[in-house]
């Protein structure tokens, strides 16, 4: 219903003219005989009585009761339609002369000339009435001008008394009220929109817009679809937003043409023709959307043999569930994992089939782990979708690589004293091939003809195989081959040079080049004279071959030797006559070796050669005597003796001058001075004479000093002499040379007869009579942890040898049992060390043979077995048989069910190998047995709550130190069963308010349920179970509730709608939701009730009893509604009443 107080639309055919006289039109003259006029304001005309006091003689009393009035009139009103207002526009007639004539004139504001002013006298008031003119070609149009500000002037003239008329002005604002005279108009009238087929429900597509220039409900536009039975689209009735209410499909509908209607909400005026709804066309183009990404399926060979001509490794099939261009595969490419472009994708022989081709020969060693190719398939959709999969290309090894040594050449040195089995150098080689193709064994292939070395084929440790001799071979150039273990036909090898220098040891004594030498030297050579040079050589090297020389004679000899070059020189002047004539010198050569030096002796026999270094010397000199004159010829007067200290020299005597040689002569060999003439014949008788003779001696080289012999010839001898028949007598002075010669001779005899003494050589080179002895407390077993540091000393072997010197020196070796080359014993120190990483899991125990050798000739040895037990440490983590488990369990699996057996082993021993299990993941649904590793169900599964479990199970060893662990992954996929009913959630109970004029087909609500099950169990169907199926309808797929027919608030104000959602599982499950729809009333009145006249007059006599009928009121309503009449004001309130039928009673 329209609210009370709305404006009336006048429908009277005529009104009185604007200028009229009070005599003709005053309906209620003011004589006192007439009953008093009572004014009643009935219904929607709340007229206010205008009381005023105007003074006729004063123009100031002639005025409107108000300076401004507000009135209204509907647009499109017919000619002579009066405006209406809340109060009368009037001038009081009180205090005016009865002859005053009042007229009203519009003097401003009516620019289009729509209005005219009329005067009507009502109960002492001159009432201004404004109406539309007649004969106009135009009508009021609110949309063009909704307000007019009129200036109305009142003029009062007195025809009796001439003069200027009284004037008064007021402002009248005419508000033009709207009528539903316009239909909505779309702009534009056609729309196009594109939407992908993957658009979700309720996705807005576009907004259509229609405009209605009317006001209020008349200008409010409702949008609706012409096809109100569609389930694909919906439009918001107010905003005009077109949206999707079902999933679109490019396949089943590429273009949808929708007609949208626009209607205003206002009532239809009776003087207007029935309006038709405005129309707009919306073309919805569904474009194919790349909903599905391509699916890649790969079937490939187990591997590609490297360097083989494999053309196709895998066949790739690419499917796309889309249709059209979106379902067509644009390209399949390799996007990662092939930087060297070794592979390509080619088209296969069938549709949607591709080949992964191998372009080049593959080399496993360049990619030991193979190639992880990332394949990408791109479809032709817009935008394109792409899928990537990883394809692992496993390359099978062929023996195409020879082992490679870490170094091309190794150089090492070893002492020649090192015993057999002494480690020398470890070679290393790697082979990038796989398996047995990459397993390398070593062997010595050249340079070891005398088998002085051996090599561990697994570890590459080269050790001595026999005693070495630096003097025989100072270095070895071994060729070591690394051979892989492929089949004989494919076996490959490489080699490296190993240069082993044999370090010299002092194992050789010096050797003289010319042993037992004999030399001769002249006596009297100056001090420092060269005698000979004794050269010795030592086959050793270094300091071991440096020699020192010495003389080992204990007795002093007149010789010295240079300690460095062996030159023997005299240390004093030699004297053949007085000293030894033969010397035997012991020359000793000593090397500089350590800890013991080696020495050699030889003899040098030095013979002293006599040299004629002495003049003969007379034993007597200055001889004097006599000779008888009668001495016969030949008489020996004197025998001279000269001594020559030289050995074996002969002295020759002779007279120095021959002045008396005719009578004297000296025997040259004997020195006998004899008379050679008869003195008596030469001398006068008894003539005295004295002979002076000079005799010299010579050894053939040297002449002695002459000695004088004075002989006096006497003529008479003494009787003694005569009796003795002595004819001469000569005496000489002794020189002492004789005794000296005797002394020299005696000394020479003594010196040459003396025995020579020599220093003895040390007894270092005696017979090697003792073998080494190992200590009695030598252990039989040694324990060592496998994580011991390299270089750790296990024990020190201290052996003894009772021999002396080199015979007593001992060296050590591990002669057997070190199969992994992890031990080394210092061959001089006897310290046993760990030289490589131990691994108990590889070798838990070693039985070593410790051998000790002496350095005597021949070598003697002793050995002892030593067991090295490797103690386990917790260096290995447990290992699962499988690192990943995949389980598929239905969600109704019972608690306590064993679902998997996990097993792990530990290569350690003892507690380190005892494995326990622990479920690391924080879940309540599973547990693992700590001892057995069995995985059990502990709590109920619910796929809707959790569809997958990524469990981690840790296996711990029981090592007391540094316990280790390993993780296994258990992926549990929960399989769905139909155990979840649909759930409406917040839409379980929904209340909506809708107006009663909501268009048919409009969406009332969306009741969408969810079902967490999968497959058919999660697919829902919606139905209405209440009895309002004729008013509402529901989309079975989406749960969208629409209005099916027009609502009427006056017929029903609310609806309770029950929606049922049922899944497609077996058995099916369902749920209900309640939709409460409350209908709101909409004002559907075309206008307010209207009285046929603005002023109705009735007469009543005084003194009538109450209840007397005065007048019957009759109003008309354009909606034909039942009317109610009410007195709203006036001065008759309290005297009159009106009933619902309009009868006014006293």
C-alpha cells in the first residue's frame, strides 16, 4: 500500500478561472444569520487554517501568511491539475473591506509557462490555487526539471475606492513528483564476453547496465533472464552481474546467447501504456581452456651400453584429456639434464608417440650416474600447459677405459740393508669403469728380472723381495702394470714407472788398488820426499765411500801418510848406513761409515837404497917416521887405511903428487906405502933426506882429504931396529873414524835385526756365529681399534744379537700376513705402525710374521708370529634392506594390523650390530616394534582427514659410544571408502530475505555441500524435499536455489525449504539443509487516494442530535484498494466524525 500523505493527482475536468469576484464565488458569506463555517481536513489533505489579522488601512497587513510554500505535482499531469501541499497558500480576509477583490498572479519562475494561479475564498481566506494550464503542447517532465520556484503576487483592489492596489508576494516551490513514465534502457544493448571453460561456479562474467531516469522505485531496475529456467547462468537482480552457475564446456556449447531483461520496480500509471521490459543480448563465448596438462608415459630400455650405437632409448606417449587445440601436443623437448646435446626427441610412428633418441655415443665415465633428463610436453592450449617428467638414462659400462695411475712416475729410496718384505712405495690407480671393469690389480711387468721386489696385487704396495745390493744395482726402474678385471678379451691395462733408488749402506770394506806394495827410496832424501801413494776404493757411496788412510805401525817409522789421498812421504832423512835398510809399513784404509766403519790394511815394503854420500876418511893422518937407507926395494913402510861409511864402497889410494914417485908407491887397493928404489943409490953416501908424501883415497866418486906422510931417510938404525930387521917406522895421528864406522855398523846391524810391531785391526769382521734373539716377552696378540689413527705405534720389537759390529746389527720386517698392506715395521727401529686405515669389517684379524735379521754374512734371522686383532668400533650405521616402502591401506584397516616388516642390518659386531627401531614421525596411527621392526596400525585411518602419511623409521644400533642410525621412508596411501556423508557446513541452516517482486529465475541462495570422499562417493546430487517445488527449484549439480514463480507477500510471507544432498557412493549417504526464505513487502500502489474536489461543502443545522449525517465523502484510489477515512485537523475537530465508509456525522 502507498503510505498516507502522498500527493493526490487531480482529475476534475475544470476549475474556476484565476480572476473572479468574491460576489460570484464566495461560497460562504459572512452574515451573522448564517451558521458558522467549520473546517474539517480529511484524509491526506492536512490543511492548516490560516488565521491572520490584516488592517485594511495599512498595506503591511496585506500579505501572505508565509513567505514560502512548498507544493508538489506529478509529472505528466493533465491540464488543470492543481498542485497540492501540506498547508493552504492564503491571505486572510479579516480586517479587509468586503468590497476588496483579490487576485493572484505568477510573476516569476514559470519559464515554460506551465502554471497559472487561481483564487478561491474559503472561510475568510483568499486561497491561492496553482494548476497546470490548458492548451499546452508540453507536459511536466521531472526528468527535465524537477522543481520550479514560482513568485506569486497577490493584488487587492477596492472597486468602491479608487487607488493603487495592495500587493503582496510569496515564493511557491513546485516540486515535480515522479511517475513511472520511463522504461529502463540498456546501453549498450549487446554484450560479448569470453570465459574459459574452467571458470568456477559463481564466477562473474560481466555487468549489464540499464538506466531508468525515473525516481525511487520507478527508477530502480530489476535484471532478469528471459530464459528463467536455465541452470547455466544467473544475473543479480539489482547489480546486473551475470555469473556462472554451472560448469561450462567448450565441447557442448561454445556460444551461449542470453537475453537479459530490465524492468523497473515502480507501479504502472493508468494513463501510460503497459511498458515492455528492456532487452539486452549477452553473447557468452566459451573458449577452450587448457584444463588438463599433458600426461607423459615413458617406456625405456634398462640401460644404454656405452659406446654402442643405440638409436632409441625410450618410447614416449603423450596424452592430453583436453579437446581441440588444447588437447593437441605442441612439442616435447628435453629441458634439462642434457647440456652436451646427446639426446633428442623425435616423432614416433604413431600418433602421440615420440622417441627419445641417442645422438652420440655415450661415455659412462663422463656421467657415472647416468643422465637425469627432464622431458617437457607442451600443449597448444592458451595459455599452454606443460608437464615435466624425469627420465633416468642408465649407462651400462663396457671396459673402455684403462686404469689410470695417480702418478706417471713414482720415485722412492730404500736402504740396501732393508730386509726382504720391507715396504718401499705404494702405487695407486683408478679405473672409471664399473664393477669388475673398474677393479684394478697390480703387477710388476718389467725391471724386476732379479725379483728383488714384489707387489701386493690388491693394494699396490711394493716391498723388497730379497736383499738388495747398492753396489750391484744402485737403482731399479720398475714397470708396474695396473690391470682391470674385465674378461680377457676386453681387459685393459696401463703402466707407470717406479724408480727405486737403493741407498747405500756401509756394507763394503775399502780395497787397495795395489796391495802389498814394495818401493825403494834413496837415502838422504829430504824430509817430505815422496815414497809412494796407496790408493784404496770403497764400493759404497756417499760417506761410506770416503776413506781415511793411516799407518798402523806401532814402532816409529820415518814415514807419514796423507790421511786423505794415501800419499806416503818421508818424515825424516833416511840413512842407509845407520838405520834400517828395509821398512815394512802397515797402511790402513778406513771408510767413514756409521755406526761402524770398515777398515782394510796392506803392507808397503820400503827399501832404502844406499847412496854414495860419504868421502873416504883416513883412520890416521899426519904420519911421520923414518926409513933406513938400506931398506931393500919393496919394503912396506906404511899401510894407510881410509874408511868410507857407505855400504860396500871400495877405497882406492894414490899418491897425490909424483915428485918422489920414483922411490915410493902406494898400493891402490890396500894403501900400503912401499919403497920402490934403492935409496943408497940415489942418495950420496950418508946424505940425509926426508920425503914428504901426500896420499889420498877415493871411493871412485869422492876424494878424501890428503894426508901427509913425512919419512926421513936414516942411514943408521938402532940396534933394536936392526935386530928386528925393521927398516922403517911411521906413526900417524888417529882421526877416530874407525870407531865411528864401527858404531855405525853396529847400529845398522841392530836396526835391521829389530822386529817391527803393528796395530791389530779390530775384531769386527769375525764369523757371524749368533742369530738374533727376540725378547722372551714378545706378545702373541695385539688388539687395536679399527679407528686408530694412521701412524699409531702398536709395539716396539727389540731383538738382540751377540755378535759384534755389523754381525750384531739387526733389522726387522713383516715377512707375511699383512694382506691389506696396513702395517709397517721400522726396519731399523723395530716399531710396528699402522700405515693405512683399518677396517674390521674387511679383515677382523691379521696374523703377522715378524722377522728379525742381522747384517752379518751370511744373514741370520729369527721370527715370531704376532696376531693383530682389530677391535670393532661403531663406524657403520645400520642399513635397511630397502630405503623406501610404499603401502596402500584402506581407511577401514583394523587397529593392530601389521602392515610392513622393516629390516636393517649393521656390519659391526656385538652391541654395535644390535639394531632397534624407532618411529620418528609424530603420528598416533602407527607404531613400530622396537625389536622386530614390524609396523603396526595403532589408530584408525581417515582418508578425509589425512590421505597420506610420510613416515620415517629410524634404525639405531646399540653402540655405547657414538650410536649410529639410518632412516627408512614409509609412504602410506590411505584408500578411500564411502564413509563420509555430505556436509553443508555453514549452509546447514540458512536464512535469506527477498522482496516479493524478485524476478523469476533469480538466485535465492546456494546451498553447496562438500563430501570428503573420492570418486562417486564425493559426487553430490541436490534435491528439494519440501513441498515448495512450485515456488523454488534447485540445480541438482550445484545446489543453486532459484525462484520458480512470482511471490506475493500478501499471500505468503515466508517459506521453509529443505534441501537434500546425496552422494553417489555405495551405499549412498545424504545430508539435509534448511533454507528459510522471508518475503518482504514491496509498495505496489500507483498513487494515493484522491477526492474528486479539493473543497467539499456540507451544511448542518444547529441543535441536531449527535450522529446526524452531515456529508458523505467519496475518494478514488488508482489501486482500487479499500479506503479508510480519517479527520486529521481543522476547527471542527471534536464536533464531527467520519466512519470507514466516509460518512461524516455530527
